C-alpha cells in the first residue's frame, strides 16, 4: 500500500487509460468479449475501484493479442460490453481502489488530501489474478482478502 495524492491518482488513472492503446494490434483484428461480475473485499462489495484485463500468454506461452480493457467498479459490480471488453484468451486481472487517509500535503500553496491504494499488491501491481475470457458473455467474480 502506498499513499497517493488526489492529483496523482487522477494522473495515474489517465495514464492507465493512455496505456489502453499500447497492448497489441488494431482492434479490428482482435476478438473481444463481454465481461461483467462482482468484486468483494474482505467479504463486502468493493465500494469503488477499477478492474483491468491485460492480455497474457496462451497455453503454448505465446502472447495473447489484444489491448488492455478497463472498467470502473461501483458497489461491487462492473461491466464491459464486447466492443470495449478484453481480448478472448488468457488475461491478467488488476484491481485497484483508493481511499482518503485524512492526511494532507501542501503543494503550490494548495492543500491536497493524500489518497491510499488499499488493495494489496497481489491484486494489482504484482497481480496473481488471471481469467480466461471466452467468446460471448462472461461472468468473472473476484473475492479479495486483505491478508
């Protein structure tokens, strides 16, 4: 877990969106699929966050062609339509959520609240989550634990 100011969290979000175009070939040649599901953290629906599906490797070790797909999580649910969904095949899954810390930093005379990523790294920067996206509609539910 690391502290992130609100200004930096917005910048990180837009960087993630920018990276969406950096994973694979053109969208016309990539089969995508719809995915929706739920995310719980310590037994409760994750109030807010984001989920990313990143193309991984297939059973033969070859990279899956595709682009990163990202959705917002609200009240423990997320949904991606096929046209913006992840590539069919094996995907790594990253889940992020930030919260207020009650601490502030001052920069350029402005006081900004420091935000904190509270989801453990094993679910995002060092993810162990994987999901095989199949053609058509998919339901992918994730149960996360703090410990």
